C-alpha cells in the first residue's frame, strides 16, 4: 500500500515538475496536495511546507521530491485533511448567504475571510 | 461566519487544483502522443532502409520499381524541373477571379493575396508555379545563414511554428503589421503540415520574401521536408487543392524547401534556428554546406563502411556486362529471412548497386548534356550513400557529418540536465543541456538562441537560464484552447518583447475565465479530445496489453490491481504519462480495487469499431499501422494519382510482408491482388489497400 501511495504522489509531483529535475515551485505544493485528494486550508499547506523544509538547510523557492515524499506519504496514510462532507459545505454556504439567493459573491467571501 | 468562509475557501482551492491537474495531464497526453508519432516516422524510414538493404530484386521489373521508389523519386534533375516550372504553358481561364501575379512582385500583389485567402479563394496553379520558380531563384543566392541587422529596421519580429494555421498568420499581421522596409520578420520554420492552410501560408510568406528580400527571412524547419509532408498532411492538402497540377507543385515545393536557409543571425549576437543545437554544431561547417543537397533530412541508415570497400573492388573487377542476366541468374527468390553475407548474395547486391550507380550516372550525364550546366560536383542523391559518386571529391568533412549538422539544427530539443544525448523521442537530433548552450554561445560570442519546434502553453518559454528562447506561433495547436501563440520582437538592445494571442476569440475568453476557476466546458472539451486519442492508442496495443496484464495475473483470475494496471500500461505504451492520475478517466468500473482487464479492453474495442464489424484483432493491426499504411501508400503512389497499379502493389506487398513476417507465395499474392480490386477498375485505391491487410491476417 505504501508503495502504491508513493507512486501516486510521485506521479502527481511529476506533472508539476516543469524541468523534470524532481523539484517543483513551492507555490504549486498546494495544488499537488489538493489533487491527491486532500482539503487543507492555506495555513495547513504552509505547515506542510515547513515540515518538508525542516531538513533542508536553505529552503529556496523549490521543493524537492525527496523531502516531499515521506511527509506526503504520512499525510495520506493518516488521512489528514479529509474532504468536508457535503452537508457541512452546504451549511457553510447557507450561513454566508444572508439573502438566501442561492449564491455568494466573491466580494462577500473576501470580506469574511479578511475581517477576522 | 469566518469558519464557513474558510471551509468554502478550502473547497474552492481544491476545485481549482483539480482543474489545474487535469489541464496539465491533458497537455502531457497530447505532447507525448505527438512525439511518439514523430518517432514512428523515423522508424518507417528505417524500415525502408532495412528493406533496401535486404531486398534483392529478382526481376528487372522489381529493380525498376525499387529504383523508382528510392532513386529517381528523390533526385531532382534540372531538366525535369524545367518541365515542372513550365507554368507559362498553363492557361488561366477568364473565369478565374483570384489574384493574378506578375513578376517582379509588388506590395499590391501581397495585399491581393491576403484578401483572396481571407475570402477562401485559391491561387491559380500557374501563379503558384511561377511564384515557386521565382522563389527558388531568389533562395538560391542566399547563404545558409541569413544575417539581419537591427540598425536597418529598428525592430525584428521573430515568429515560430505556424503549421498551416493561416488564422494565426493573419493575427500576427493584424497585431504587428505587414512586412515592410521598416518592419523585419524572421519566420523560424514549420510553416506546413497539420493545419489545413499550409499552402496559403507558403504563398504569402514567399510573396513577401520576394517583395521585401532584405526584411523577410525564412528558416527551414523539420517539416519543410517532403518525407515528413507525406505523413503530416501537406502533400494531401496540395493534391486536394490542385488536382491537375498538384504533382508539379509538390515537386517544386520539395525543391524550394531544400533551398531555404538554415539559420538567421541577428546583429551577430542572436542565433535563430528551428530545433536547437548539439555539442558538435559547427557554424563554420553550416555556412559552407551545400544545403540543397539535403532534400530530405530523414535519411536511410548509412551502409556500413566495411561493405563499401569490397563493393568498390568488386565493381572494378566485375566483368559481367549484362546486369539483367546477372541479376536474374544469381538472384534467389525473395526470401523472408534477412540475407546472410554470403558470396552470391553479396554479389547480387553489388550487382544491383552497380546497376544503380550506372543508371544514376547515365541520368546525370544526360541532364548535364541537356542543361549544359557544369556543376563543380556531380548531383548527389541524398537517399542512399551507396550511390555516392563523389567519394574522392569530398571536402574535409564527410557527407555524414554535414547531414548530422543539419539534422541537429532542425530536430533537437533543449533539456534541463547537462550534457548532450540522442533524441530518442523524436528519433532525430539530440537533447542538449545548459552546458552545451553555454559553450556554444561562448564559442561564437552570441548572447542567446531563439528556436521553435516545441509547442508551449504560453506561446513562448525561456530555459537554460534565459539563454534559450522557444517561440511557437501556432495557437490552439492540439485543440481549441490548448495554448496561445506568440511572437517576439527584438530591438537594437536585443531585449525580447513578447506578444501573445489565440486565434479563436471565444477560446481566448474561456482561457481567461478558467484562470479564475470558473468551470469551463473548454477544459472538458480539450480533455475529451486528448482521452479519445489516448484510448485509440491503448486499443491499438491490445494484444501487447493483454500479455502485460496476464503477467500480473498469475492465477488467471482475469483481474489485476489498479497499481499493476498502471505499471503494465506504461511498460507497453511508453508515453511517460501519469497513469494513476488518468485512471479515473480511462477505467470506469472497478471492484474493490481490482480491474477486469479483458472486459475493459473489450469496451475500448467497442468504441473503436467501424461499421464493417471487423474482428477486433485485425482492426488492431490496421489501427496500429494506419498512419504508416497511408504514408506507404502515398510513397508507392508515385504520381500521386490516388491509385496504385497491380504491379506496384505486388512489389509493395512483398516488401511490407517481409517486414511483418507474413508468408505468401507469388500465386497467393496474385489472387490477393485480384480480390482486392473491388470495383474491378484495374487499380487499387487507398480503401482497397487497407482492406488488403485485413484479408491477409485472415489467411490460415
């Protein structure tokens, strides 16, 4: 099972590995983690990046597969950052949709995110 | 409320990420299939080369056929060319409403052409030939490496691959302006193939080339090569648009292509080539090569050096006058195993090659007499080194080295790793690393390279520490919305300034919105197209896949794990794709993580089945060879008539079946041939040709 997970992670990683040198831009980590089925928020992604860079002396703008693989494998094995169940998300939408119109605007969302 | 917002943000981010992943996977699929196709092309060539080496013609008829296919087809003789450009005898009817050209061309002619093509009109064959004739005259006097200076016209615009996409050329002219004394352009090759308006693009580019010779520069690309054209659409396009004069026009293009310059140098600081470089690229050699000798850069395998010497000696010692008799006597029946190097068979091959050399020499002498041209070196046939007649006259480098220089320039790709290695994906040229670039730029005191050859999402991309710029001008290359096109402008400071575009307005809008994460039918559409192509490829390898799956299914349960599925598929297709990421789109139904592979493959087959309900294994063979068969058909159909005579077919069949290891007697072939001609018109058209392969597979 671990081997299979590692293969999956490597594949996802390689899709973003522009230069085929086993590194990706650190800004793409969020994308990779999410496309592997996880739902972290921004803070959690940052934590992950820090974890990956723990061993690295001078963390630059790039993440190497070597460090990423073990951390990500653990994440998947421990089933961290699970998807939010649909009814919860629906509830969340309804909570913000004061006028009950069935949608919320980008500005609303931004407002709520930046206010606290 | 904040918590709610965060949740939504999380969900949304995940959604965007998945879209991005899908987009990239789609890109990878298209790219890997594209390059695998190019590799096939080279393999096809090696196949012909192999056959050429192995095949001993057992009759004069067979010899004629081979010679037609490989010798006279590829040489260009001045006399025949004159016949081709005999445009003056072509009458233009009064009813023709398209543009009429007269030479020397004027800017008004160019505008007339642009307008005409925008209204989907077609230029009359006479003017096409006339234009090609003049273009050839002009190109002949150009050096291999064009020199451009930014002090004449302040800015130079460089465009990359256009691939027959006329809309993109119009877009470029619309945004950037037409070529003029104050607007220089460099077009970096690959004007043709794949898109449907290669002809129009060439006409326009050549017209501007003649009108503004100082300002317009064209580089040759790997697709300016008639062997590539046979497969990728240009030949087809010309024959469809010019039913009467198509062959002549194609011959002229073939000739014009080899006269295209190989590179352009701006201010002695920026080198523009179509593909790339290798660690052996030598600008001095490139400047001195006779570029017109390389009609097609896709070349046959070189005959081993060791076989040359005895050949020459044997020829000198040969006293048999009549090659026909010698050929018939000693030639065995065509055997399907490769000939071993025994004395009789070697002699046959030597006889054959000797006969070829004689024939070629005769042809050349005839031409010389007709045209009264005293070329310093005899005409060289690029196709086979065994007819190289100028062994003695060679300059200090070999024909082989020259060919490699051109091949590298037209076919190479940059890679991030250091070093220089063979480009196995494309089958020609090499992969060159940043160190190769660095050394090269230093050696010739250059600032950076501009090349094309590879499709880029944004239309352009830097690599090797901004020392190599890829510029690609065909937008929506793989599919609508797949990528932008771009061109680059350089001023006297040689600082690149990019302009991007996308030919289809709606597609452009969609690309914009997709960035903001709004679900777009676009991604799905492009994706659907990519997966369709991928499923076709999977289907074409059904038997190989079954074997691979069986290897993981020791207990013969008919099921394998998804993990093994991914590994097996990659080992068969070798496309380097992230199969686990793509799995959901390819494999619909699984039971507790296991896949029933037989039924999966059956489903694939059902999607591909045509109306004829042919057995899937036969269909598989046809599919796998489909693009090859079409190319082969076209090569055999020398006069591009769309029909093959019975004899031509027989010869072809022998050649191809020896490659596929299928046994068939002469009688068998005759029966086969007769039964193939369904409409009994004495000729075989392409559909009948395809059918032929199906029938043979059914033979016991």
